């Protein structure tokens, strides 16, 4: 009997100790929430450019996700870190960089527009650099309490190079295009050309073949004015140092292409004169009308008979039939552009005037 009582006491003691351990375990702190879940991921599309007067411009877009790839819920801003070295005989390419202990600047996140968690960007940061130096910059997205994940920082190297010279650039009106020409850049430089359309801001032209020194801009409309400018950009690694802009060219695009001429022209005599008929081009919306030219015997040139454009493809020349000889005719087509481009002449139609021959009468 005593053995049973002792076993019950042992069981009670064991249960009491188990409960104590459970309650003690509830008071122990668990491992902190992983930083990769709470901190922003890497900034996107970090780019750099150096203006001709030595100002660095960094641009980037904020991260969309945290460090584990999940949607980013909050964003406090960005920490910008810098290392500055002089490029001399002691500069070591590839050696670890000595970043300043504190960030060179902190950029606060912009207020997001309605319906978005954070502003989409881009962000821009400027810094005056010194020639003969090389800079390393790291941009890291920070949480609202300032935390930055060590693996989220994106680095870029900036070389403080002298600006290139001016670009020899020219723009002129072409055939349904604006023709752009420039001098071929030397090694280490590239060409940048910008265009300003009516009602728009300056934008960079893409798909240029720099080695040809020529580009035909076909993305233009008639009777509109476009502006163009160009410059050289000196390039080393990811650094682009901009030169000064060329003078701006303002080009009014007009139609300089004439329409096709009528492919045939017939001429015949009647008692009223010479009747002409030619190919009807009215199906071409670019054709505004026609001009008729005549060359009489003894004349060296064709003379315009119709200063006002004809709208039909027929014409009666009330020439005196008493004279004798060959009269020649040609017809041209004129387009609707402000320049009123005129086509080449049609084939010549000859009529022999012989006053001794009876000419049949044709209805008017």
C-alpha cells in the first residue's frame, strides 16, 4: 500500500515539474522575425550620368519586394553611401573600397499616390564631383525605422572625367523625313540626339547607328515643327560624361514629294480648237488639280495655259486654226501641300494644224 502511495507522489511531482517547464518556456523569447522579410529589397535600374559642369545625377526606381521576394508593404527611404578615391599611381583597381562610416545622404521616400503602397519613382540624387577622382556609391532601400539589409545595396562606380567637346551636328528637311547628320565620334565617346515634337518635351532618339553619321527621322507629320539637338557623351564603364549641346535646329516638315504625272495625254482637233483628255488622278487624295502647257510653232518653251488649277481631266484650247504647224501639249499634276509640288510633265501630245482640212464638230 505504501508503494502505491509513493508512486502517486512521484507522478504528482513529475506533472508539477512539467507544468513549471511549460510555463517557463512561454516566457522565453523566440528568434526574431527574419530581417529579409521586414526589410526592402534592392533598388531597380540604378543609372548615372555626369553633366558637362561636373554634377553627378543618380536615378533609380524603388524595390517592389522585400528581400524574400514578397510584395513590399512599407518604404522609409534610401541611404546613399560613398567612397572617394584619387586616381593616381597609388589607386588600386579592384581593391576593397573604404566607404565613409556614415551615409553621405538619406533620401526620404515620396508620398505614395492614392491606391499605391509606395510611390513608383523614379528617384533622383545629385552630387558635385571632382575631376581626377573615382567614386563608389551604394544605394540601399530602408524601412521606416531606417533598417537596410546588407545584401540590398546596389553599387555603381563613377569616374570624374573631363567633358567631351561639342558635336558637329546638323538637321535638314528631307523627303517625308528629317535628315540628321553628325561627325563620327572618337573611341570612348557616343552620340546622343534629342528631338522635341510639338507639345512634347525633349526625348532621346534611339536606334541610331553612330558609325554612319546619319539618321532619317520618319516619325514626323507634315506642317508641324520639330526641334533637334545633339551632343557627345564620354563613356568609361557605366559613367557617361555629357558634353555641351549643339545648336538647336527647328525644322518645319512640308511635303516636298511631287505626285505622279498623268501617264497618257490625248489631243484632237474640232471646230472650237484642240480638245485634251488625260489620265484621271482624282483617286489620289494628294492630287489637288492639273496644269496644261502648250508649245506653238516657233516657240522655244511650253507656256502655261491654266494658272488656276483644273479640277477635271479635260481641257479645250481655243486656239486659232488659221495657222499651220505642229502644236504640242503637256499636262502636270499638283498636290495639296503648302508647297504645291508639281509632277513631271505627261508624255507630249502633238496636233498638226492644217487650215485647209475640214475639222469635224464635236459636242460641247
